[in-house]
């Protein structure tokens, strides 16, 4: 089910939309409404809705600030804007944060329904992409690796050799390979990179790492087999309003040292994600808080006890945008023996809560050595074998069997099995209870309940009736009756 939240300071708008939209028919659950931006933000953090319908002008926190705050922490939450005629400029700004649906007040019922259908389809496409592992195995994997390596070498240039050594199994090039770095002076780095990437692809050149810009310069590393291509590249750069100022040939480590010298004391570097054009800023000068937390986290990975680490780490991560929090985490975790798996797990991180769960799991050694490619199959097998365990719940399974975020696991289970986790668990237990009743027809309901994992007979009574249409007592009476009738037939 897709969930939604409605935020508007006009009660008549909230009431009208709540009542005249056929939510259930659309497959959307309206989870809550809010009368101001702050209330909406609190609800969003608690519920993690897929869709937020919001006004622009609201008290305490306007819609634009709400969108900015949510976008920095929950990338998959989609927005529909309801606004007055004079606020289109604000809506245009919101579009920068991925908002695609803007509606004028008073919105027609049919128009809002059409927008909700479109946004619901986007939500389902996002879920499908994640569940099929697209994010886990695409260029994002290398993107996170490059970002973490850059953070390390910019904050501590002396660590370049160590970083290269630790990452040699993961990087998409040989550590002794000679590559070419092209340095261009440009006026608009973002535009220049977006134009150069297609040109490089057309030339058939391999670009083993993502482009980086800093201080008006763009650094692009290429695998160039023939230096005769340099003139062609110089022309391509010139056509895109750039000036080639330097060409450096060397091993990855040599190029990294050159890059650090060129960056110097620049305030930031920007990596361009080739596939999604995502821009992430990396600040070379880390705050002392980050350094301290990084040292403590790495010590915990080595087995040193730190009772307050999780609490302090959570405070710091929650104070950041999701991108900044991920950047800090990859720096903290880069020396983990499970680092390759951590990078892949980052593909499933869609909120600060997901990131905190991953960070804690790594310290607790609950990141699997080899990510289970079929977690739902593992869960089904576990339930079928251990249904009598009264502790089984989605949260318990996520923490003790497959070590995955419970929210992500819930969505994945429903997609693959076509039903909720709790429904599968209860159905399995009820089926087993019916089998036991057929064999142990003299047992009490309490005894049967305990054998299939229900410590509370009253709750078992409720679940059994919901799934079979009769009470456990009625079912057992039928079993006994059939048994007696069968006995009489055998005697005759």
C-alpha cells in the first residue's frame, strides 16, 4: 500500500480532500493530515510516507522549507504542491528538489486524482528498481567507493598509499595501470561535465572514475591508448567552453597525489554521478566532531567497547542531510573488513534511519559476509521450520536471521510473496495448528496454541477465527466428530 500525508493550513481543504478522494480505490492510504509545516515534518519523520500533498504557504514552516528538509533526508518521498496563483516562483524552486506535480487552488477533484495516479506509479517504479537490485549493482557502487576514497585522501594526504592498498580489490582499474588525467578550466563546471560525458562515450574512451570539479577546474581521468586522441579531446573541451590547462599521465596513486596538490585548501570538491547526474559535495576540512566519531567508530569495529557510541553517532547523523551523513559514514567504515559489502548495502539506504541501522549492524557484525541474494526465501524456510518460536516477528527476523532493515524487508516480502509478512506467519501457524488438531484431537486449545508459537490463547483464538471462519473449539469439535464417525464405521 502506498501511504500519503496531506499538509494544509486551511481546514476546509484538508477535510474536502480527505473525504472526496477515493483513497482505497486508488490503492493509497491517507495516513495523516497536518495544519502546519512543523506538524507535517514531524509526521513525515514518523510515518515515512511515499507521497506528501502540501500547500506552499503554511505557518511555522512553509511548504518549500518542508520539501527541502524532507528531500535532504528521504529521497524517495514524492510531493504534490497545492498553491495559489501568486506563488509560482516558489513552486519553480521546489522543482529543483524533484517536485514534478504543481496544482493551482482550488484543485479539481479529477485533476488531483490524475496527479495521485501518476505519483503512485512513480512510487511503484522506485520500489521496483530497488527491489530488483538496480541500485545495488549499478554505478552507485563505484560512486560510493570513489567518494569515500576522496574523503580519506583529502582529509589525510599521507593516507593515499594505504587507501589505494585497501581498495585495490574494489576499484575498477589496476593499481599499476597508467591513466591520463585531463584538467580543464571552466566557468560552469556542472554544464561542462554534462556535455563532456556524452562526447567521451562517443569517442569510445573508458572513464574508470567519475569526474570531479573544484575551484573552477574539472578533473577527468581516462584510459587513453593513443596520445593522438589528445588533440581531439582538446577540441571537444574547447567546443564546450573549457580550456585544457594540464594533462597528467601516471598510476592511480600518482594521479591522486597530483589531485590533492591541485585542490589545496579548496572549500569543496564535487563528484558527478554519471548515471543520475547527482552532485555530492565533499569538504576536505573535517570538523573535530567527525574526526572523533570516526576514530571511535573504527575502534568499535576492532572490538573496543564504547557504550555511548551509538547514541552519539545517531545524534550526529540525524543532524545532517542524507548525502552528508552517508559521506561521513563511508569515511568511518572504510577500514572495515566488510567494506565491499557495506558499499553494496548503501544502495538500499533511502533514509537516515536506514543508514543508522546499517552503521549499527556493521559494529555488531550483523552485515552478512555474503549478502543473501534470496532473503525472502531464507525467511520462508525459517518460518516453515521454526513457526513454534513465539519471538518471531518482522523486527526479530530482520535482526537475527537476514540482518536487513525491517521497513525495506517488509516492502520486499510483500512484493515477492504477494502478502504481508504477518499474514504469511499467521497462515503458516494456523495451517500447522489444524494439522495438530487432526492428530492430537484430545489436546486443549491452549496446548495447540503453544505448539504453533502463540503464548496467548486468546490471541490464537482471534487469529484462528480470522483465517478459518471458525473458532479453534468449533474446528476441534468437527475433528472429534469426524474421528468418532470414522471409528463407528471401522467397528461396523
